[in-house]
C-alpha cells in the first residue's frame, strides 16, 4: 500500500517543525560547548600552576625561631648522565646534638620551607635532627636549565636526592631516618618509601589518596573531566598497599582543604604496622599548634612502638 499524498505532506511538515525547534537548541549547545572546551583546555595548560604554588622569598629562617642551622646545597644530576649537573636543591640542616633520630621533612604545595618553621620547631623539640628541603622551583632550589616549574616527577627526583644526601653526606643509617610529609608532601614521602622500605617510619599529615580525589573534593571542578585532564596524578592510594615501613597518619577533623576521609582510606589500604590519629578541632595547617602536647605524645609513642626493618647501612 502506498502512502497518501496527505500523509507524506504531514510527515514532511512534522520533520520541518522538529528541525525548526531543534536547530536553535543544537546551535545554542554548540555555542555553550565552546567555552566549556576552552575552560578544559585552560585547566589542562595551567594545572601545574594550580597544583604547585612555589614562592621564592623566605619569611624567616630557623635562626629567627632560636634554632641553629646550616644552609646546605644538594646537587641534582641529569638522568642521562650522572656526572652532569641538573641543578641544586636548597635545604636547612638543623641538628639535634646527641640524638640519633633524623627527620626528612617534605613540605606541601605552597610557599617554601620558610612557611613551615613552626612544624620544624615542633619536630625539633621532639629530638629530631631535621633536613628540610625545597623542591626545585621553591625558595632557592633551581634546575640547571633555569626551568622553575616543578612536576610530580621532579618532586620524586628531588626527594630522592635529599634522601641520598642523608645517607652519603651525613652518613646516616636508613633505620634512623623518619620521613614526614604534609599534604602534597605526604604523597612525595609515600613515593620515597616505596623505593626505600628500610627507612625508619613515615608520618603522613593531612594528605590525600590521589590528586584526582583532592580535586574532586573541590566542588567547583566537578563539572570537568579531571581524570582525563590531570597530568600529575600523585596516586598514593595504589602505593600504600606495598609499604613496608611503619606509618602514622594524622589528620584534623576540621580540615576543609583536604577532607579527613582521605587519611582514613589510606590507613585502611596500608598494611600493618600502621596508626591513624584523627585530631579534634584541627584544620589543615594547625595540628601542632592546636594539639601540640597530645601530638607530641602520639609521635613519641609511635617512634617507640613502630620499629623499622633491619637494613644495610645505605640503601
């Protein structure tokens, strides 16, 4: 049976009507997609500046808070040629005379080591000698090529250089070195521990599971395909499952920058020995000031009870 002329005309009219309605919508959608794509491109291009926020100027030095210290320079070598200088890291060596305990201090994504003097003073008061270093691009740490922008990969190279400085220049045993990381520094400390299982212990403060999770926690980025855009994944969650060193996770219950559930998830994924301390009334940056005495007791107990594996003199 052939369709009637009237049916054909009716179908054509309906198609035309639908087209008339949809065309402006499709056009509007295309226009809306352009700025969205532009924002995605901007996030991809500028994510390094959003994640890493280094500053060159120091607020103070350890001497300003009553601590004797030494400025040290840690050479970086080219990956292609270990004899070719690739830059140098600036660090503070703050000794605790008579103590065998050393803390390798990995700071977070903002500022430089001078923004962490209160934490440094707190840990020094617990009997730690401290090596606090800046990643390249932070403070006075520079790459030989003059490129100041850090990356996830470069921070891992930098913390390895700081570790080797403690072993070979300071002649320390790995079993005497505790590695501390705050926020992004926690992810850097965890990476180091996967390569050096015989370090004494890890203290991970106010850190995150992955950079994607940390970004997703910021509601303003939830509209964007973060996983596809992210070039610095900082995936601690997959790494903690193979840790051998004892780990203490510390997180303030009022931390709105990096939510407390991240440390709970990391702790659950970490093999024993491990501890988790959720700090009441503490935010992202004030744990040692809000709960200083209790925090000191937690760390002292952790250092006494969490014993490292036996290790060779250097690793």
